[in-house]
């Protein structure tokens, strides 16, 4: 994609850690979208989750995210989810984070717009969290979860007054469950091959780790000051650091 004057990160976590066909379809969809740049994806059979992070503009964020939620709704069934980790739905959580030319208020508006569309078109109840939270007690994601691990327990819990969704009916989608959608500040770059040159960037070269199972090098990177960012993608500094440590590039 060509980066415009405004762009943001979208992070989505799905409740599926094993199905390669699902992983491939999600990644293929993001890569085929000229308005998106995929920079990270992680799957864990132990956690029963698959996470993707991509960059897009505010004009295309809702459409891009909705397409992925729709795919998960089509392909996944929360009733078959085996992990002991709590999941609200087939698409468990999704949030937008500002990078350049966008503030948290805009990300909150996008989260609300996406939530309305998901509830209306997919019949999935939506919980808003982070800066998009409709209720103060739901700003933290942990407060959105009901503390239940099975689909049948979720079906009962959602009926309680304190657990009613912010958008949509208090009825779980028959296979996709519910979803938490929010807005958060950008805190870190989790990709192994890029980082954002913002107001402040700290590359943790002391924590570089080669992961043979992924054939990649994990590079923890902390970022501060996203609101003042120049929004420049840098490769050279990471590449030189990795090579200098004798790790594969």
C-alpha cells in the first residue's frame, strides 16, 4: 500500500490456533488488499488463537476489518473451541491504534462504526473497550470478559444486565459468539522486520531471539510518542542490528 497522510494499526485476535486453511485465507485476504500492509501474524495452538496486525488508512479501516470478521464468522465455530483460555467469539478482539495523522478519538469512531456494522450485518453482539468504551468499567478488556470458558456458559452470562452488549441483542451468534472492538494507543512494534521511527524508539537488541520454528528473528521494540510521530518505516537499523548479532536476516 501507499501510505497516506493518515494511517493506523488494526490488531485482530481470532479464537483458532490450529487450522492452517483459516490462517491462509486471512493472510491472503490482507495481502490481496492494496490498502493494507500486513506486518505481523502469530498463531498458537496452546492459546487457541491467531493474531494479525496490519496497517491501513482511516478511509479503509472499517471495510478491511469487517471483511476479516466476516471470514471468521463463516469459517469458525466457537462451540468447537478447545483452548482453556477465555474467548468471547470466533473473532475474539479487534482494536485500532493511531500511527500518523490520526488520534484516539478517530480510532474510537472507527471502532463504533465497525461495531454497528458487525452487529447489523453479521448479527454478532459487540462490546466496546479501550478508548471506544461506552461504559467506564469496560475500558479494560479484562472487564469485558465474563469469566466463563464454555459457549453454553457464555450464552447464559450474556443475559445478565451487567453483561449486556453495547451494540446488538444480548444473544450470542449461534457459532461466532460475541466480539470485543476497541481503540488503544500504539505501544509497540511486534513485527520482526519493521519498526516505526516515532518520537522515541527503543530497539531491545539485548533481547533478540532467533526462532528456528518460524525461521525468523524476534525483535522486541518499544515505541513512545505516537502522536508526534514522523511515521517513517525503517528497515536498515533493524537489519544492521540483527546481522551484527550474527542472527539470520
